[in-house]
C-alpha cells in the first residue's frame, strides 16, 4: 500500500507550453519523462464501490497493465490524501481478489461486487513527469493533458499533480503549488479524475451543500486536533461548493461558499485566541465576505416571492409591485462577480494556505493540549454569554438592533457545529432550536425592510394600505421574535448537562 498525498491544480487546456516551461523551470536539472496512459474505471451498476468512496481502475502503459484501488480519503485545500493499492494484471477486467483481503472494510461484499463490475468511463492522457528531490524523499511533479470519455461524451483534461513521496517535505509541495497559482492562474482541484468521470457518465450529480453538519469530534482528542478537524471540514464544505460554482454557477453554490468561508473564519478565530497567528487569513476571509454581501438582499427578496412563503399570496394582488420585486431579485444576483473572485490568485492562495495550515497544525502546546470536550464546554459558555448579553436587554428590541446582532448569533451557531457533536444530541437541539428560529426571524426582518423600500418606489395604487400591511407584518414578526428570545434565554445550555 502507498498513501497517496498530492495537490491537484487545474490549468488552462491551451496553456500546455507555458505549463511545461514552468514545470521544467521548477524542476531545475531534473530530466522530464513522458508517457501515454490509458485508464478504464469500473464499478457496479448500482455504484457499490462509489458508495464506499472507492475508485477502481486498470491503467495501461504500453503493454503493461496495473490494477489500482483507492480507498476513502480527504481533500484539504487541494491536497488529496487517500490509501492506494496497486497490483500488476494481465487482464483488461479487474479482479478484486488480487488485492489483500485485509484492505476491505468489515463485511464488505467484495466477491459479489467483483462479479458485477462493469467499465463506466475511461481517461486517456499524456503525462509529463519530473521527480524532484525534497528532504529525504521525492516530490513527483506531473502534468496530465488529454480527455475523459464516457460513451460518446468527452471532456478535456488538463491538470498538474504534485505528489509527496518517500519522505519528501509537504511544505515543498505547497511552495510549488503557489508558483502555478501566481504564474499560470491555476485553480485548486477538489474533484479527482474518477469523480469527474462519474459525473460525465451520469452516475453522480454535483449538488451544492446547503446545510452544515456537526463535525464528528472525538472527546478524547485535544483542542488542537479538534480545531484543525473542524477547519478541515469547513474547507471541504467550501471547496465542494466552489466546484459546484465552476461546473454550474448558481446562487445555491454561492450560498454554500459563503457558509464555508464563515465556518472557516469561526475556526480561525478560535485558533487566534489560542495564540496561533492567523490574522492575515481572517482579514482575507472578511474581504471575500464583503464581495458576497449581496446574498442577504437576494435572500430577503426571495422570502417575499417564495410561493410557500408568508407574503406571496398578498403580493400577488399587486402585480406591478410583485413584478418590481422579482426584477430586483434578478438584479441582486451577482454570479459573475463571484466567479471572477473564485479564480483570483488571492482566493486560490487562501484555500491553499488554509489547507497547508490543516496539515502543519501549528500549536501553542500549553494552550492546545487540553481535552477537547473540557475546552469546548468553556468556550461555548463564554461565547453564549456574549449572545445572552446582546439579547437580554429590557423591553422589546428594535428591528435595527436585531439586524446588527445577526452576525454574532450566526457565528455562535457555527461554533456549535464545530464542537457540539461532543454533547448530547437531544439537549443540543432543544437548546439551539429557539436561537435558530431567531436567526430565521432576523433574516425575515430584512425581507420586510426591502418590501417597505419597494412599496415606496412603486407606483401601484393604495401605497398607504400596503405600508400599513407591511407594518402589521413587521409587528407580528417582532412579537414572534420576542417569544423566541424569551424561550432561547430560558434554555439550559447543553454543554452543562
């Protein structure tokens, strides 16, 4: 077995000469080797290997064939890490029994799967390779250019892989990757060739993540391990939605990117409190979030026009106003701005450097060796106290005040995603539910604020009647928020039970 650790970078198909020249420059005196590789990928019709996050292929180079299985792994900042097993074969069809039985998960039905394997797609490409000395090992720099094919459908393939081998320094790999990003506008790739092949074959769908899950923390880990695991999850969430944006731009993908950036920022803020210097990273994330601010306006306008929402039926009685809101909604979308942002050097370098941070895991040992659950309970208590202070004011809170506190509340809920898994699930959900209701209600205040602006700017009849109706809706929402606020403040914190 080998542990495949590599950075994947996507480059322009038309930039072959520039890519080769940069590779040769970075490799210095190392001689380039070139080969042609043909790969066939296999799975069952019901994708049982894919369900276990496994990839199976037969690679042919000249007359030689090799059978490879890649098991479940992870992608952090473009760095792919997963176990890989290779065996020579003389056949053009794979045989899982050639692998050591010990590699399979418990109760894995590899005999049944072996019987039902079929070819799903192929990749065919020319590989240019340089083996660069690094520390006590080698970094393999490769440039692959060719195509992925599934049936009659083909897709161009142009990517650089930087693989850490035999005791090489991972930091050297990141330094090489920086050169490709800054000199050739390369983009980090989160999808393997196999993943793209499954998509091309219509065997999988690339859908944005729209809801974060609790990071599966382990109570016996220390603080450092837990926080870097949370950062890794945040980066995977961000990069998945980034891949969705590149494949098929959508507001849902942008919303997912935004959530991933916010979650990354929350984790970095915890690291900063533990004396890890991440201030530059936090500043860059804040700058990115500034470019994504249009989402809150878009979400508010969507709230007004959603067919299952509270305002759709009433607004339908005022067609000019409704059409104006729909038009504003369309104008609010700035997908091209986000696409431009996502291919900028600073965006790609931030992803790369946060991935490197996850691998390097710098620590202040005295502060980060505490048991994770003990630290999490203390940190959640401190964070919750700041939220309580913000929402414990006497009297009814004004709409503007609620809007100002939304970012504080969202960050607190996201901290819960990072460490809340360590505590009882039922207690956790009971505590978080009214706070989540408040967050939704505060976002609805934005919708009603936008509605008031639209009424004033529209020449529909009876503006006073509409403004009065909007005021009644806002009053009703503030009453509901007041109930949620009182309920939230009475909840027993789940980290104390």
